[in-house]
C-alpha cells in the first residue's frame, strides 16, 4: 500500500465518495439537478460473461480494466439470485476484493449447488492473482461489491 496515496481500492472508494459529494453540492456551483443522486439498482444489469451460469448478473460501476495489457481496475456489483450456483472454481490474474453487502454466499458447493461454507452480509475477502475460489451459490440471493485491479506498485510481478 502506498502511504501517500492509498491502494487502488481505497482510491476507487475515495473517488466515488468525492463524486457523490460534488453531485450533492451541485447547487452551490449553479448546477440544477432534479431528483436524488444515487444508483438505480434495477437498471444496467448484464451477464458477467460466458464463464458465469444463469442467475449471476453484474452492474459495472466503473472500469478501465484491460485484461490483455494487465492494467487498470473495475468496480462492480455482482448479484446471485436465490438458488443459482456455479460448478467450477474461478481464477484470474488480477487482485479481487469482495464485500458481501446483503444476503448469504456459499463457497465450495458441489456440482449440484449443495454443501460448502456459508457467509452472511458484511463479510470481506481479498484474493491475490492466481487464487482459485468458488464455486459459489446463494440460498436466499446475495449482492456483492467487488473491486478488481492489477498490481499498481510498479514492482515486477513474480
């Protein structure tokens, strides 16, 4: 972590908080906004990709991630519908921080969505690149806040 500027997830959270603060004070700058400032939780959901089963959807909040050049970051909400499950572990080459906002998340279920270890909202996990995690399911559905990012310290990767 950089003492002066903070790590990438901290920068993302600070930038999001600053944007919301500025939007709320828009009137102080002569800008008129009719309505509340917020995130529409019903619009903008999409499939996270072919490696995800039905019942998993994402809402990308911010992204400049380039998985080919291995740089940038992505902040998203990931929703798992009640009873939806994946059947294989996930692995990727970037860091991932995950916060369980609401609901239950089961990690390590079998190919039929059974078994595994259950966690409840407000659980946090940080996964370095190359760590296998999952499969996942949720009995009652869940919402995850995820931050994905590539190494930003300037140090060479091992």
